[in-house]
């Protein structure tokens, strides 16, 4: 009985070992399609990484240009604000000059009137002097 048990155990062990072992061609048949798929996926990932790097480079260029544009826009705004302040100052000075010119015109008119009155007074005084001389 002991021999029979040993033979039975040997047969069971052999059956288990044979059914659990795969042949090399079977393994290659199962893994080769997976390897092909992996190769294709790796190629696609490589292409996407290249495109991503190119896109990032373009983005960096756009961001750099944007910073330059923003700086230029800010400079233009600053220049426009300075020009506006200068224009306001010039306008105020023009108003002051217009007021001074008006005051000057009024003063000239007053001086002209005073000169005419002085001329009349001088003529009157001359007439009076002549009349006094005749007497």
C-alpha cells in the first residue's frame, strides 16, 4: 500500500507539474502582442511629449512677448498721463495769460482815456494861458 501511495503521489505531482508549465512558444504567443501594443503606446507618448515641449516653448515665447507688450503699454499710459498733466498745466497758464492780457487791455484802455483827458486838460490849460496872455 505504501508503494501504491507513493506511485499515486508521483502521478499527481507529475500531472501538476506538467499542467502548470507553459512552453516557450506559448509564452511568446501571449506576450508578443502586448509588447507590440506597448511599443506603439511608447511611440505615441514620445510624439505627445515632443508636441508638449514645442507647445511649452511657444507658450514661453508668448508670455515673454506679452510681458514686453504689457511693459510697452504701461510706458505708453505713463507717457499719456504725463502729456495730459502737461496739457492741463498749459491750459491753466493760457487762462492766466488770457486774464493777464485782459487786465493789460483794460489798463491800456484806462491809460488811453487818461491820456485823452490829459490832452484835453492840456489844451484847456493852453487856451486859458493864451487868454490870460491877451489880457
